[in-house]
C-alpha cells in the first residue's frame, strides 16, 4: 500500500514564510512532508535594517537571507502565486521567466504573502516616490541622495541646488522616522567631503497627517524624538497631508510647496492584493485573510481545513489584548513568531495533534535614529539616546536570522566604527549598459586613407655585347 506524502505549499518567502519553511525542516523527518515555497525573489529581506542600508551603514546583501542557501529540503519556485482555488486545492503560479502559468496542487497551503506599500490617488506619487519595503528601494535611496550631493557640489547656490539637497519623507510611523533620521545623519556626514556645500544647504522634511509621530511609543517619547530631530535640522510637518508631487514639487495641504528630487513614501501598508483578491479564502473588511488564533484560516465557528495564514497578509486575533482593533499589528516581531508557531502547528496536525494558539505580548518598539542615537519603548519603560541605540542594535542583531547573517551585519558595524560609513554611490548600476551604449552610438572617425607606395622605377638594363 502506497502512502501519499502530504504536500505543503508556502506562498511568499518573507518573514513568516521563510521561518515556517526553515522551522519545518528542523521539525519534520525526511519523507514526512513535501514543502514547496513560491516567491519571485530568491531571498528574504530583514526590513528593520533598511534605514541603515539607506544610510550606508550596512552592506545591502548582508540584510537579505538567500532562500536556496538556507532552505536545503524545501523546493523553491521563482514566481508569484496569482490565484488560489482552495476548493480544488490548487494554486496558479506565474513564473518570473516565460509566459506559461501552471497549477501547483497541495494538501496544506500557508499564505504568507506579506504586504505592499499603500499609496493613495495623489498626483505624482506613483511616478516619483520611492517606497521602503525592499532592499532595492533602500539602495536606490542611498544612491540618489549621494549622487545628488555630487551634482549639487558643482552648482551655484540657487533653486536647483536646493532641490537636489531636499529630502521629503511621507509618513511618521517607525519606518518613516527611522529612515528620516538616518538620512539626516548620513547627509551631515557627507558634508565633510563636499567643501562647496554647507549644513544649511541641506533640507529635510517629514510629512505626517496625524498630530503626532510614532504611535507605537508614548507621547513623551514621541516629543523627545521631535525635539531631537529639530536640533539636527530636520523639520516635521504634523497635521499635514500631501496633495501632489508633480514635476518634483511636493504640494502640502498647508499651501507650502517643497521642490525635491527625493520623495520617500512610508505612509502605511496593505495586504498583498494580488494573492488576496486572487483566492477563494475568506477576507475581512481591511483586505486581510481571516485567520484564527491557531493560524488556521477561518473563524471561531468555522475552520477552513488545510488553509493557514500568518504575517502582514493575515488578520490574526491578538490574544494579549494589545493589538489594534483586536488584531496583531503588521510588524516583523509578530511575523517571525507566527512563522515559528506555524511550523509547529503544521507538524502537530500532520501527526494527529492539536495546534496551539498564537499569544505573544509585544516586547516593545525600538528605533535607530542615526549613529549613537535611538528610542525604545516597552510598556511604561522608555529609553532614548545612546542606550536606546544599543538596545536597537542588540535586539535586531540577535533577531537577524542565521548566524552567518548576524556575523556579516556585526562585521559591517565594526568596519563602520573603525573606517566610517560607505559613502559611494552606485546609481549607475541601475543602467549598466549606459556607458557601453554611449560608446557604441558615438560616430567613429573615418580611418585615414592608406598611402599607396609609389611603384619602383623601372631599372634600365643595358644590352651586353657578345664576345
């Protein structure tokens, strides 16, 4: 009698998806299940380090975890899941190469497709702003700002130089404040290498629609961060909305216009719409997959057998009582822990055991605000300045998956302490053929005509008299 091996399909290789697969490889014996993970990217990005990548403090490749390198017994498919038919237990996969989609069958599906930047129908934002959800975006931000310093250094004082040296960040949550503060510190460090530029030539603006920043921390801590940013020449616009961003000019609801060449959008996220809208799994009002505390899809009254969800794409009840609207907030802390529990629950169900509920109290929030500066909040305990900066690096250094990645990141920090940040722009890498095409298109001068050597003079032969 042949026993069918259960097939587990993981949709998305972010925090929750990677940790689910990684933990399953440790929990399941060989032949106990077949695990397949689908993601268009070959790596998981540790997003809390993106602001430091943007500020040149960490090498970009060191904050991503290669899926194939660390998932030895998981089949990794480079593609997107664009449809889920749980009624037939099949998923439609669109590979990153070729036009042919194919169906992937499964017994259990784990939806961990994450979230994408949530934009609003504001003119110019989609065309001009850069998000902060991917490693590519963080690198582009660093390269853009560094290149703008190069361009501005050869311009006279005036509107164009001001535009190049103006940075606008939209969104005053943790991601926005961190990248805002890190870039302000980065720009200050660049000035020593540009003698034609002064501190007053640089302009940093953060736009927040609410009346405060960083809702994850106390009002007192939030106000300390505002005061600290103001001391460093970074201006925060509260109770202000962006009305447009056309032709390099950010138009604010206050009537102010900010000419800029770098707009960074961090004003919220939403569950991956491609996966959610393309599935027949139940969805709640905010567009997330309805999920039970044990991470199975469904409600207290009804379970969707064989369907699981975790991370930003899911609406998991927060049993600790600290969640917004009764659900876990979309952050790395929850996604990592849900991924680990997901693997344990899947292994338990495969072995005929009951899954456990996810119940995790938020440990707090910690933010890096540039070198040697930070903010930390856990309950009523708040820390700021150097000690909070150590807490930020200590927590995220330990949370970075795999020891190999930890050592690389810590190595970057040690190098920066000795040699300073990396301040070279590689913006040209985004157009690697530019130099080649420029040379190939350049008309080549005609080769000089070769001189034809003169024919040798005919030698006159004198007749020889016969003897």
